[in-house]
């Protein structure tokens, strides 16, 4: 577990919230992006941020439901015990999603490369979650911060592993990792 994102976020001082449209992107849109979407929605509401959040997958089966392991992993995080994600249905990223998003938050290098290949005009808005938290400049508009990292090569060391095929403890650990990164991301991008 890497404490650096949270430590880095604690050193920031912010002045006012800014409106941002975020797209959380994973492979199937049935675990990591679903968690991040729910987490960012909750944190944004709690902190009064004007964020709009969507989720999608690079290879999603349109309309698939989340697994019980995904649901249970989120419910094990105290702040999300009562969050109703069971109505979520997977969604394949579209050109409209890519155009809409100010920021596309990815979990794997392959997701960033997918955006670069399929939606080249969105390339400057796509970054790995952990890389964004570690490397984003600490000043400027959130979109500019993301662009500074998105222009770099995505770093495989910053990937968040897909829990698919794992047992419940694998899902729980991954959800906790996403939660810690989500909190740091909100601190880093939350205000101008």
C-alpha cells in the first residue's frame, strides 16, 4: 500500500471549487470505475464540488450488472455502506463520453492507450488515477493539471489491478486502494 497520494494531498491549500466533468474508465465498467464513480460522487457532494461524474469501460458488455463482490467491497468501506450501486449497468465508452469529459481517469495503461487510439482528441484528458495523484502539478485549473500528466507516457507501476476473477479479499483490497486514491484526487483536483 502506497501512502504517498494521501500525504501529497495533505500539503495542498485551496481557494474555491471548480466545475469538472470526470469519466472513470476501466475495462468492463463493473468494478473499479463503478467504485470510483460512487466515491467521487459522494466526496464531491460532501465537499460542495461542482463535479459531474460518468463511468464507462473500454470493453464493456452494455447493460451488465455488477457482481456481489463489487457491491460487498464498496459496502465494507464505512462511508459507502448504504450507497445503492446495485442499479448500475455497464456502459461502453462512446465518442460522446470522450467529448463530454474534462478528465478521463483510467486504471491501466491499456485504458489510456485505448483513449489515445480511439478518441485522439481526448488524449490530453486521459491519465492513470495513481499517476495523476502522484504527478499532477499542484496549481492551475484541474484540467490543466490532468493535461500535464496526460502528456507523459502512462506508467505501468501506477496501474490499479483488475480484481476480476479474484475472491472477495482481492475485491476488498482493490476497493480500499481506489478509495484512498479517490480521496487524494478530490483534494488535488477539488479546488483551483
